C-alpha cells in the first residue's frame, strides 16, 4: 500500500516541556491506524499538528506526497478531523451545523444540501435534522460531530478519542461507522486510550507514551514482540510490559 501520510521528526515543545518527541509515523492508504496511549501521551497534540491547528516546533507532515504546512490550502479538503472536544454549535439545528462545516470547503447550492442530508443519514440523524444540537444526548452530539467532518468526502479521516464519555450503544455505533467509512475507501487514524476499541477496529497500532512511539504493528505483531505464545497475552499486558503503566488507570 502507498503512504498517504507521514510525519518526519515531528516535535512540539512548550517552554522546556517536550509534548511530542521526534515522532515518525507512516500511515498507509486504506488502513485504520490506531494510536494507543494514556491521556497526556501526546496523541491530541500530534493530531493538531497533522491537521495544521498547531505549528510543530520541529519536523513536518507529508500528506499525499506534499508538505502539509506549505500546501495546506490545497490539501485541507482531503482531510476530515473529528476532534476530542465537540466542534458543534448548540444553537444551530443539526442540518445547519453540517451545512456550515461542509460549506467551508467550497460546496454550494444543491450539492451542499445533498451532502448535508447524506452525512446526517450516515450517522443516523436525518430524522432529527431540524432539531437544535443543544437538545441532543451526548452520543448524538458525537455523531453530529462526525457528520460535520465528512460532508466534503475526505480521503483521510482523523478521529481523536471520539467515544469519550458516551454510552456503550453510541460507542458501538460510532465504531461500526468508522469501519464502514474505511470499507468505503477512507483511510482512518484513530486515537484512543481504550484498548478494546483499538484492537477491535485497527489494522495497525502504534503504542505512544511520553510523546514517543514505542512500537508499531498489528495486534498480533505487538503481542509477538513480548511473548511467543500470543494466545496467552493481551494487548493490555503488552502495553504494561512496554511502558510500565496500566492503561486502564489513565
């Protein structure tokens, strides 16, 4: 598979504190790539640098073979970002939220309405299109957040801990939609500190701690790095062995 996104020595410092430390990632087109690590590992800062929200202290991001910072205007429409913090407006209706974000990519008129309804239908909210976002449950707000990021049909979807604080039913719905998006041709980067989510949907996983990637591979490959008999070890035990931390404590 071809590389769709690559980080080269990506680093972010705040004063003397290194949040992301010379990070090297290689995301292949068509995969679901998981970034697994505790809160404070540097996952969200990495995603913010990849999307251009935060400027790196050092290093760069290549997206579709081009430097993202230098070509952000041309490349941004190929990327969809679902941030950890909700990026929706409570006093706007569901369709107004999706239309607002989709229109930022130059989509207008009849196509804008079609893309808006398509995104709402995809996340199961079409029947609630005329309701104000502030009336939605936590899980519905998360789904609306996704709809706002997919209306322009991006090639790469970045999900930054999209299931934090929601009920199990909404979590399962979102995970199924991520797999469906991938099957429909989107490459996905998925960050989480929930072991079971990453193991359930990701084809490759990078274990991240203290701003660094410690190991990368499939679930089975990561287990193999720790123990020959992979049937007798869990991914959680792999994480504990590699980092000295229990992920569930974070």
